[in-house]
């Protein structure tokens, strides 16, 4: 596939995603963040599959760029998943009624 076409698809998807998320009310951010964590997990699997495919399908000299980009994709998606679950956990702790009742004298 033509790389210019792939870059165009990426740019359009990024722009549409930005405007969709920008218009989401703040009340819905926690449920959406949980859904995005699941999608980032799928991104990790896709990056691992892409690295594996680049190793098996490419010539030996073309393997390193695919491994580097795939490794960066795995790291970025992993950071996103861990950070997203951390923020979601922290936000849900704010609504825990048991701890608030125990702290009051």
C-alpha cells in the first residue's frame, strides 16, 4: 500500500478522534477511559504481531526498523494502559463511601 495513503488515513483518524473526544462531557470520561485501556491492550497485541510478522516475512536486513518501531509501539501502548488504569483506580477511589465514613469522627 502507498505510504502517503497510510499517512492520510492516520491524519484523518487522528483529527476525527480529537473532535469526538473533545465533545465528550466530563461525566463520561471515566467509563471511556476504561474502554480506551482495553483498546490499548489490543494495540499491544497488534504491535507484537507486527513485530513477529516483520521478522518472519522480511529479509534479514529489513528486520531491524520493524523491530524498533514495533518495540516502541509496545512500550507506548503499555505506558498508556498502566497510566490509564492508575488514573481510573484513583478516580474510582474518590467515590468509595466506606473509607469516607470511617474517616469521619
